[in-house]
């Protein structure tokens, strides 16, 4: 299970701090590395809600959070497919949404993120460079075509102020206009 790069982690920590994040939703718990970076940038009373279809990964992340010194009440772990879980989360209840799940579902994650974010909130997508394939003009798999669609949608949205950060394998971030 690949984790976010140190550069991506540092960017996530800084973005969570800039947003003065109290509530963050994470799609794709993984091994907990990105969650630790997000928690480091969040307010001391902030809560990370992290969704992953694999409960074993979430158990590993719980241990990693504890080892990093975070109290158990700083993270809420919800097992399940993101597109099944996200509709149950509160509209406008999140300062940051970080997406690092199934890349073929990123456009649907964007739709859910816009509902979840407060005005001025931030959505971030990990891995949008797809190892350089998003700019390769050759035939590409569905994942890459979906990432291109996401990049175009975010760029053209009047509701978002986007930036593509060249850290890790590309971190697409966008602020939801108030």
C-alpha cells in the first residue's frame, strides 16, 4: 500500500493549518500516513473522519495515530466504500476533504466533496499526474482518462479556485468559493 510522499504530506499539513481545520474527511485511510499529516496541521480539537473499504488498514492506521501521540477521539474510522459512506456525512460540515481512494471514482468524490465542504473549504486529490500519464498523448487506461476529466472539471468550475501542486504524484487542490 503506497503512502503519500513526504512532500505531499507536508503540503497537506500546511493546507489543513491554513484552513484552520477542525473537521477533515479523508477518503482512503491507507496505512495512516496522510491522516497523521492532516492531524498535525489541524486544530488541537479537530477530528479526522477517515473512510476505507478495508477495516484491517484502519486498524493499522489507529495504531499509527496512537504511536504518533494522537488521542483516540481525534479520528473517526468508518469502514466501507467511499461512495456508500460519504452521503451519510453532514452537508457543509467539513473544512478539508482529502481524496486518495479509487481514482476512477474521483469525479464522484468531487461531487460529494462540494456538498460536504463549508464555503471556503478545500478539496485535494492525490496522484493526479498518474506517473506522467495524464499528459501523455497516447492511448490511456480508464483511470487516466478519468483523471483528465477531473482536472478539466475542476479547472472549468466557477465554484472552485484550483491549484495543481507538483508534490508526490501531483496534488490537485481547490477552494470552494463562498
